[in-house]
C-alpha cells in the first residue's frame, strides 16, 4: 500500500491527483496526517508526503523500527520529490515524472540500476560503482559496453552505446580488457565460465594454479568469472586439484564454485576442438569436462569454448562459457493488495527492462518500475527469447506459460488468501 498524506485542502487535492496516477495501491486517508499515518504505518509499503521535509521527518521518526521492513518515504517539497528513506528512489523518480518536478535521490549506489545489474548477473565488480551510479543518476552520459549480450534491467536515457563521449564506462564482460587500466571504468564480471581440469596422478597444486593463471595471462579470461570447475570422475579426489581450487577460492573471495565430475563415457562423446589420443582411452578431459559442465549449468542454453586447452606440468585446463540468454520472470501479484505482493516480486519488477501484463495489473505496480522500463500488453515469451529481461505480471499466483522456452524462467508466486 502507498499512503499519500497531505495537510490542507490544496495539498489534499494534489495528493488525490497523484494517487490516481500511482494506481489502486495508493490511498489518501481522511483526517489529520499524524493519526492517519500511525494507523496505516504497519501496512504501508511506501509513504508520500505533501509536506516540508523537516515536518515529514518529524512525523516518521518515532515510527521507524527496522530499515529492512520500514516503508519507503518520499516527500514532495516545492519543486522536488525527495527520497528520504527506505530505498524509495524509484518511487521518487516516478512521482517527479508525474508531477513534472525533479527527483532527489539520497542513496549513491543502493537501489540503483547498476546494483540491479550486478545482482541479476551474480557478478563481481571492479571500480567505483557508487560514483558511477551517482553520475548515472545525475544524468551524465555513461557508456555501457555489453559485448556478450547479457539481459539488462531498465536503464535511463543517459546510458548510451559506443560512439558517444562519456565520463564513465560500464563494461559487462568475463574477459580482461586489453591495454593499460583506464580511469572511470566499472567492470561488471558475470560468473559465466566452467573450467575443465585434466591431470596426471600426483599433480602438484602449484602446477594446477599456474595453469589456471595462464587462462588469464594468455587467453584473457578473468578468473573471477569462474562459476564451476569440472573434471573426470576418477580425478575428483586428486589432492593437487583440490588444493589449487581451494587457493583459487581464497584469492578470489569465493567458496561457491563447485568441482563437478563426469564419467569417461560421458566425456568421450563430447566434440572438442583439440582431441588427443590419451592413455585413459578418451579424446579429451579438460575441454570435454568444461563443455559438459557448462551444458549442465546452462539448463539447455547455448555454450561455447571460451579458451582452448592450456598445458602445464602434468595438467591441462580449458574453459567453456555459458552464453547469456533472455530472462522471463513470471510474477504473481496475489489478490491485488500491496501487502499480498512478495518482496521478491518487487525485486523482479525492478530488474526487468520490459514488463508485460494487462493494463489493470501494470497499474498496480507502475510506481515500482524504473524509469525507462517498457510496458507491453503481450509478447512476453517472444521478448525473453530475443534476449530481454522480462517480467510477466498477473493476479493470484501468477501467469503460466506452456511449452519449452529458450530463456531463463523464474517463477515468483503471489501471496494467496486463506479462507
């Protein structure tokens, strides 16, 4: 629920008009602001005040309990829509757009499109994300390079493609840029790679670590992009491999890259670019294991060799890439009230570049959408299969789509009422 509070007849008229634009979740309570706010506070997802910022702060301060549960607060003061509390930047920007005023957002990086991008891609960040996010928020031109074609959330108009002069660059890639480091560059490194490891018996951990380093030094892959390792099943207990992967996890601050293993008969049938006549009777371990692991993690999506095999002292490594594809979030809005919509549903709406649904459903969530989000009445599956990040919204538990879809599908069910 969005509570819109105002004092005086003029303020109340403005509040009623704004509530009409914010949709059926918005209510304008009767009576004095203070008692109405205290009565509605436990049920509010957001609160909007047509008051001075100092007065709004004094009203909400005694009610604040938990930053994770307190409603977002926006104050319409003069020619500004000020996001005061609770990650209310998107709502402030929506209100500013409706009223023709200027949004004032108060969190430099929290709840920014770049944060959504990092979370969406499960990525590591290198560079000053907060400063870049603030430049984006202030309308400065920001170059976004996305050479592998990852699905992106809605981004403001000042995020531009190549050919523009910009102060900041955001690079979304699992490869290390060539040349010396540049200023004002934020690298977003998605976890896309599966590294296959083959070795002789008794291989040393230093040899395995040196071979992994060659993937970065010679093949240009960022080792922070590793999502999993893979090998022949009989090699999973090899101490040198286990110790080297533990070292990798320590230096890259990660404990979430598993070591997957496969029997020789599975690896033997996988086409690889560099088959060999190995003593163990199969044509490849490193390349085949990398591809097999990527196939498993892709869920039926496309994979490719990102780095052909590199040989070290008693060890061979190779890397396969899980190629990006579109994203379809099937979002249930519950019976329709804001408190029956889950936090994850709201997160998926912020991550989408396209929201698809009936006019009634979209009206319920429009205030949650980032500026630049496209709205469509249909075509959710087609748009996701074309590579977009799509949220398909419907009442109740959510929409259902039939048949296989060439996109990653996430289902977020709405809260249902118990009778």
